[in-house]
């Protein structure tokens, strides 16, 4: 069977890769859900950047990068953060494994499509700023997961929530501060309050 055209069948497997493997979850989250939320937030951050701070970045491209930002985990699985970032050697080794997995996924595309996906899976100079928005959106998505777990009464995520909040506060991007002020408070509300 020709594996060259199995890219999208592989992408559909994102829904089987669970996140937060070391944590007790009130509701499991898979990388498909996480990537969608990260894409929406990355898009919003770039829109905020363009509208409020006079930049001219490609919000659609940021969303696209975010949609695929954890796709390599289809092959590698989701490595828990405490393991992945335990030290620089492990971090670098895992980055190499992720790059190999991403290359393997791109090679599942027909040749005429591969170059379009290179800059989605791998950082290129012209999209360097967009990757910063995706990384910030990734952290915001993780923080939102912690809020949701806390709201569900799951105290398992309290430490994660605190440590992610600390990381978010160290992000030197005014767009992140605007997103937090304008959108994060709504995550503590119930459906009836959200619809008012």
C-alpha cells in the first residue's frame, strides 16, 4: 500500500492521543481538541496584535501552524512536561525525535504538497513571529484546561495552573495581556451566564 497519501488519515488519529497523561482528569483532552483551541487562540492573538498594536501578521497562517503544532505526537505520543523538560539533554533529544516524526508525516504527502506543509511543521525565518503567538496560545490553552479542571472540582491541576500562570506572566507580549483581560474571565462562568 502506498503510504505517500496517508497524511490526513494519520492526522485524523490526533483524537486518540490523550494529553495530561500523568494527571487525573475530570474530562480527558486529546491533541485534536487542544490543537483546535490553540489555533483559535493563536489567531485571536495575531488579530489583537494587528488591530491594537499596528502589526501586519498573517493570522490565518498562525492558526494553521497551531492546528498542526502537536501533530508529531501522533507518532511520539504526548510526553509529559516534567519529563520532556527535565534537563537540556532530554529536551534536545525529544526535539530531535519530534522533528523526525514531523518529517515522517510530511513524507506521507504527495510530492506536490510537501513544500506547502514545510513551513507549517518547521519554523522558517519569515514565520518566526507567528511561532511566538502559537507558543503563547499553547500555554493559554493549557491554562484554560487547568481552569476547567479546577471548575470541575478537580484539585489535581492546582499546581499545574499556578506554574503555567507563572510562565504566561513571563511572556513579554501585550497581546497575551489583552487576551487574558478580555477573554480569560469568561472561562469561570456557566453556560447560562455565557449566553447573557
